[in-house]
């Protein structure tokens, strides 16, 4: 989710050719983290045949995404930075080393 409440399915950002807005928070109705685009993206990953039967006119970007799905772009250093920022003063050095040394 970005600072404007736009719900994004990944770390990418929307462009004219890449629609990554899967919802808005707070949502007027329903669960913004289970929008139609989220449901279609999950279905395409889990069951291609079922997705093809429901295939909408406008597909979620995830269907044709070319980013690497085999590894995350987040590592130990990112987790440690997050814990230092979001949990300012909550974790001592020993705790950070335990949580971020995997």
C-alpha cells in the first residue's frame, strides 16, 4: 500500500502500461486486499485452466509479469532496516542479530 492508500500487489508501481492498483484503502465495500484483481491473480497462479475459463477482458498485470518469481528482493539488511525504523528502540543489538542473521 502506498501513502495514498493505493493497494499494490507487489513492490512495483503502476504506469500507463502496467496497472497495479488492486484496490484502495479504506475500501468503500468489501475487503480491499481480496479484490477481483487479487482473486484473478491468485487463480491464474493456482489453476491456469480455471483462470482461462474466467479470463476477463482486462487482466491483472501479474498474469504477464516477467519479474523473477523464484526469489524475493528482500534480504537480511532490508529486514534489519525495517525493524530499526518501525520498531525504534524495541529491539536491542542482540535481538536484531538473531532476527536478521538468517
